C-alpha cells in the first residue's frame, strides 16, 4: 500500500535515528534566495581565500534542483561527533572531528543505507547522498529543515545539544511532510566565540574570514605558513576554540560511534612525539582519517609554526 507523505517522513526519521543520527529534518527543494545574498557577499570580500571551488557551481549551491534531477525534498541530518575520550590537553591539538575515521566515508555509507531503506518502501524513489561533498549550503538547509540556528561563529547550533555535529543530506525525488524552519537565533548578546578566536577570524556575527581562520590555515592554505600565523593556538589541524567556549556546548554529550572514536595512537602523542613524527608515523596516524587532507609536510610546518608561537 502506498504510504502518505507523512508516513514516509516518519519512516525516514525513524530509520535515521536507528542509524545513529541525532536530528533529521525535511525541507521542500527551492532556491535559497535569502542565503544566496549572504554567500555572495562573503565571496565578494574574498573570505574564501584559496578555496576557489566555492566560487564554482554557485547556482547549484543555491538550488538543489539543478544538482539532482527531479529533486523535490532535502532530508537534512546531523550526526554527533563530540568525543568522550580526548587528546592530552598538553599536546598539539587536532580538531575533534578528525579524531577517528573520515566522516565523508562514514556518513555517506549511512546515507546510502537510509536511501536503500526508503526504496524498500517505494522502489521508484531515487536520490543522491551528500556528506560535505558537493555545492550545497548545508547549514542553511539545516536551518530550513528546523534543526537549529547558525551561531555567531557561523556553525550550526542544535538546541540543548550544541555544535559538535556533522551535517549531511539526502536529496530525493519524492514530496514529503516538511518541517518548519528554525525561527530563533538564540545566541543573544554572547560574544564568547568572537572574543576567543586568537586570529580574530570572526569579523562580525556569522561572518568568518577564512583567510584568518586556523582551520583554513592548517588545512586548506597551500604552502608554508608564516611565523605568527596561528597566533598562540596549539591547534595544528583544524580548530575547536570557538566551539569549546560556546555556552551551548555545555549540553554536548559524547557520541557512541566506533568509527569516530579517537585512535589510540593519536591519544598518546605528546608534543615531542608530534615534533619527531616521521612520514611513516603520519601514514599510520592519517590512515582513513581527515588528516590526509593536510599531508605530512603541511602538518610538520603547522607544528613548527605553533611551536614558534609558544616560544
């Protein structure tokens, strides 16, 4: 028997929960005209730096119907990556999202399982899965789907849950029951994220200059970093400073996803170990990890610049 839009939507959310997703919201495909203006302004300011891929396929970024043929619904999902076990706080720091296996791989697998489950209900359903892997305004769609709001650090915050979440999407060719956009902006007068950023990358509410951001500098920026580029930060791959100080992250609860647990090797590395890291050690550390994106030479340069800032 054919299921109604509501029944299909409830089924999707039940399956998403079973796969370990914290939140799931659904929106109708449309052009995000309001968010388009903000993104265009960000690009005009040159805040994307060397990330030229952000300048390509812009119309697809604003309108998923140009990205997925026959698209009618955007299913937005959030997956918790806040860890129970963390690095030694005295060591050089890796952003928490990179503690375990590459999230692109893990989440894509889960999304495809969700799509397969949908197709057991209705074989005519088609769609594409995206885990930070295509021109999609992920945070905008998450707000549109009712998951949360975009904080002053430009990251999505889930109410009573915080911001340590991966976002991903399943765009499908079937109409569903749609959630209401998240209407509140609940940061109030708090500026802790802005004040804590050592490179002053958050230039105004929700407007991050990536060319100053430690995450960009330690991963995306090509070539060697200059002395002082990381200010006093001990982060050598990514950065969690603006999230660590956010009051909403007092609600963060540790995840239970085995693939995102910190690797024993990373957990035991001291500053001296990082400074003496060989290329073979890096290959072990970066196996199936987001750390591969930086590469050995860049990570070593990041360590040297961070060490210099502390001396």
